[in-house]
């Protein structure tokens, strides 16, 4: 039993941002009912080019622990079914373009009249107003416009990098807002309309950079964080990469010099104080790399860890999944008859990660169970299915 046991969430969303929010709530114990269109469902079911008959890894990543209910909400009858379903729910999460569901009669305006206690979360690319509100927005667009991308790439030769941060951060912020609104509803009995944009989420996540830009007038680039935190990436004699993070504590610099066995470096006037190491970051990096190139990575990591210097191999994802710490924390979801392999919610509850392992749903697999649970009779379901409203 999860902490959100008894909370019913309707997820009218697809791809990443909305499903990420639903995934987090499902992991915490909510009953997340994913409403999909009959036939194809969430477009991530077909992301790998398949016909959707098997679960794609992209869909599995964001949709475990949910129940799929296939309703054609483009039809009048489908809209009626959807309204009846929402009337028994606590939360709606959707990521349609602003105004689309309101125009269809199944958005916040209509649903909140049915249930004033409803917590309704609308996720969009640019928000519901402003000069860019109508622009089509995907992860790369939000990262680029928000300034986030500029901190991961050489701006003279920009390249797309990394995971879908804008999408997934938006899901995280949306889930946080929903939890707060549910807590408030427990006191007031009233629902809320929440609006979370990908652009806004990317901006909010950059609190350190925004503060530096507004207070210090310093615009961060891809090296700013490394310089200020004295984070370094090196390769050993074997060409294997590793990181060292000295942060602001003087002791880590001293411990690093001991690990290197270099008393001269410890008293080198260029690097004695943290501000000197920061201002001469590139000079220091080259000096350290010259030393680290003399031995293999494993030898250096043993030495650094023995002296208490924050350091780690820079691992590929497959290496991280095989790292003993991954198993020690119980983060893996093993493959099984009822589960698809993946990673669990990182929140341990009473010392355990052993929850949130319900399967990834097949399209429409729970349609009858979900709708019967809100009062639909068997003959009514048969009629709606024959009309193509349900799957």
C-alpha cells in the first residue's frame, strides 16, 4: 500500500511530461487511470516504429503502475463517459495545447463544475498566455529557449545532448504541485487549477544560474558550474574517464595533494586559496591531468577514495546499472511475468524501495474494470464498445 492509496488520478496525457507526472504519483501509490484513444493510444506506444502490439521501451519508461482505459473522447458519447469517470476522481493531469480540452467541453471549466474538489493540472510547452503560448513546443525547444541548453554545449557549435530534461522536469514540478493541492484540499475541501509549462520548469530549475545572472550579472555557460564547484574530469593512463569534485572545502584540496603525493602542488602559490583555484581553473586542470595521466584510472580512484577525496568513475548507463550500489539501494525492477525491467522511484519508505512495481498496461486492458467501478453496467459497456467509443 502506497502513501497515496485511495487517490484516483486521470491521466489524459501522452509522450513524456504528463506521463512522467502520472508515473511519480503511481509510484507513490495513486490509482492512475491512463485515458487513451482506441486503436493507437499514447503515441509513445509506437515510438520504436512498431504497431503497438508489444510494449516499447519508451512507453514502458513512463507508464508502469497505471491502468489503461481506452475511450474515444472525440465523440459525444466518449465525452460523456470521460465526464462520468472524472466525477469519481481526485486529480486530472493533461498535456494538450491550452484551450483544446476546454473547447471540447472536457477541460477545467466543465470538469470543475462537476466536482469543485477536483485538482486539475494542465501541462503545456509555453503556458496558457503570453506571446509564445501557441507555439509548438517539445523538449529541445524548451531547453533552448530557457537558456538551459547553453550550459551543456559549445554555443559556437551547438549539439543536442543528454536526456529529455525539460519534459521530465515538468513532470516533477507538476507532481509536486498536485501533492500540495491535495494537501490543501484536505483543509479547505476545494480543488485547484494548476498550470505547469516546460519553459517555466526549465527556468525554475536553473535557480543557481538565474541568481548569478540577476544578482552578479554573470551569464553562465557550460564551464561556469565546473569552475565554481571545482569539478574536474580526467582520464587515466588507460584512457578511462573519472571525475573529482573539490567543492569549497579547503580540506579536499589538501587531501587531493596527499593522494597525488605532491607536496609542491599543495603549497603552489597559484592554487593555495579556493579563489585562486577557481580563477586559474584551466591552468589547474592541465596540471592535474598531467599527473593523472601517469597511472590507470583504477589505481587513482583507489588512492583518491583512500584519502577521502570525492571522486568516481564516469560510467556509461549500462555500467551504472551494474554498479553494486544500484542493487544495494534496491533500485532495480527485475523482469517478470507482471513486471517490465526498469528503475524504481528513488524514495525509500520506511527503509524500503520495494513498492511501485505494478506492470506497464496494454492499451485498454482495464477499460471494463475502470468503468464498471464508476457505475457502468455490462450492457452499457457492450453498447459503447459496439459503437467504437471504447476498446
